[in-house]
């Protein structure tokens, strides 16, 4: 049983583990969707906010869930206290207003409306939630005037390494301020746009001043989560992005090509790698089948995602949880390369940035957006890669080919630019 959401996404690949992981992730998403996203179907059945926003892109790539999220965000507005505070369980009978119900969890109030806008091009939920986001950000600013906050739970259920609570909570504070500033601009609220843009810059500067070593390109203590969230959420100065991403890939290699993250790192790490030139490492993590990894659950018989990397853990042992579920959305983004375009949301213009990773012979992702079916599909043919895309009517796409040294992209035998704009239709490219 679950909320009645129409499937909108599908992937298939040459790696059975990847396909099985996608299937198991969707099983967890659906069985935890009961009018709003819940944390597990057998124990608490609570609307934990963190689990909800960690998995929102997975949900929206795979299912038409807009009405579920509209309902849940109305619950957020109902539960918000006059001072702006939100519980980290929504709806609640009073549980969830603790001391840790901070930005890393309750950023649902900003992140989910923003994702609905990106996936559907529909700004209504963002508009309906605008004043709540503003009250929420104002509250954080009031308790953390210097730009850094410790209000949050931190990187829940990590493998072994702990991450700085102030660093991760402040990062989500920054994300909320950025979304608020963008919404203010969209809705013509010029004074708010100016104020919250400046606040976002202040937070970013405070984080980088304290936690970024500009010489080494390391954030905080340099563990996987700390390097990942900076890349995922846009904290890294432009000139250091490549270096920080290389440091993250090196850290993963030093950790035996295995995960060392909790929920905040699990949301960020695959995107942080594949968006910044390290897609090979991202794929190796996603396809890993020994402990700790998503695949470790699958090879041990999992048909859903678990609450703990360690199957024999003493606590946090639910066998059906969505909090590590970003991987289900990452397949569409990191391998298929399908991304919404902030300038033309709702897939009016599709950003296609596929990664032809070694270890896969073929990969296909399809997503039914507001304009119709988007297909991004690639397969190996000798030393070449054949890349086929379908762009629905009344929309367009910008393709960025992942061209390694000496490789070029061709269409009908003629070379095309590494970044190419196309209109609606079906296209085939050869990369060789």
C-alpha cells in the first residue's frame, strides 16, 4: 500500500546490481509513502523531515509526486511555531521539537518547494511556503548571528567518521538562504532578494573562512561527508572545485573505494563526484557490493534500502528506510545525465551531462517530464560510444559531452561542439 503516484522514471543497464538497486530504492520510496514520506513502515511510521528531503529527487525522477509534497508542505506550515521553528517530525503530536531539529533536517521547508519548481516549473508551492521559509531563516539568523550554526542532528548513522556538526548545519543554513533569495527575486520582492543574497554570502564566507584550507583544498577534517557537502551545495570557490573533487576521489580511494558517510554524505557524495569530473569514482561507489555499500545490502538479499550500513548493527536496524535513497535519483543524473535547468525549469530546457563510465556496457534513463518523455541512452560499440537522446515536443536540451583527451562527438559523421544545443526530436551521436 502507498500513495497513488504514477511512475515517471525508468533506468536499465548492463549491470544487474545497478538495476536491482534502483528497484529496491523505489520499493522503499513507495512503501514509505503514506500521504507523506515516512521513515519506515514497520516501526515509527513518522514523517521525519530529513528522510523526506534526502530522497526528494529520487521521488520526483521516478514518480509524479507533486500533490503528496504539496500536502506535506501544508503540514509544515501548520506545524511551524510563531518564532519560525519546525519540528523534525511532520505531522507531529508534539514529538520533534527537541534541541536538534535544525537545518540539516527541517530544510524540507525550502528544499522540497525548490525541487518541485525545478521538476515541474510550478512555483506555487514555493510561493505558498515563502513566508514560512523566511520565518525559518530569520530564526536561524537570530540564534546564529555570526553565520555559523550548530542547530542540527549531523551526519546520522555514519560508517565510522564523524563530521563537524557546525559545518554541516551551517551548510544547510546556506542552502535555505540561497533558495529564499532566489524565490524573493522570482516573486519581485527586491528588498528580500538583496537582504537574503547578502546573508547567503555571509554564511558562505563564514563557512569557508573557518573550514576551508585554501592551500590544500580540504574542508574541515577532510572526511568524505565534509568534502562532499561543500561540492554538492555550492560552497567551493570556483578556482578550487577541481582540487576539492580530486581530494574527495583520493579520500574514497584511501577508504578502499568504499563509503564512509552518514545520511548527509550519502545525499551529497555521488553528485559531488560525478558533477565535478570524478564520475568513475562515483560509479565504483554506486556499484560496490562489499561492506559498506548500497550493493552490500542487495547481495545479502535486500529488496529495500536499510537504515544502517552494518546489517548486524545493534541499533538503527530498520530494513526499510529512505534516508540513504539519493542513489535512486543519482542514476538519472550521474549516469544518464538528466538534469533540470534552473533558467528554464520543468524540463523546458533539459541539461544533459551523461557520464560514459567504464564498467558499464550500456545505460538508459527515461523520465516523463511536463513536456513528455526524455530519454538519455548510451552504449559501447568497439572504442566508440553511441549516445541516443529523445527530447519531447516544445522543449530543448543542452548536451555537455564528457570528452576525454583525443575524443570528439559526431552527428551524421560531422564533429559537434563539446557543448551542443538541440531542439525537440530524436538524435544519435557517436563519441570516438
